């Protein structure tokens, strides 16, 4: 049922997934592979919320080659993380 899958993804992006990202990722990975846009977009939204708090997990998520459509959306909305990280790196090198 697509509504049930949407509800699961949405709850993982809020109450459960944020404090327990390691447990949420396998479920979101499965939902991100769903062919229905309604479902994979909910998974992508949950992943965006999780990655904003847990940047260290981005490498694992961005390696999901079987969920390219959803991951493209996640990358688009977390691109600021990469830019910010590069700016921090440049600032730290410039400071003596």
C-alpha cells in the first residue's frame, strides 16, 4: 500500500529516524527504491532531514546506486553541506 509506505517514510524523517538514523537507513533505502514517486519522494524528504543532522552518513546514502532518482533529490537539497564543508576547510587553512 503506497499510503502505508509514505507514512513509514514520513515517520522515519521525524520521530524515529532522527535519533536512530542507523536503524532508519535500511528501511529508507528500500522505500527510496520504490518506483512510485509518492513513496520515493517521502523517503528522499526523510533522508534530507536525517543527513542535515547526521552528515557522516551521507557517504553511505549517496552510494545507493539502486535508488538514483531519490538520491538525486537528496543530493540537490543537501548540496549546501558540501559547499559549507569546503568553505570551512578553506577557512581553517587560511587561519595561522
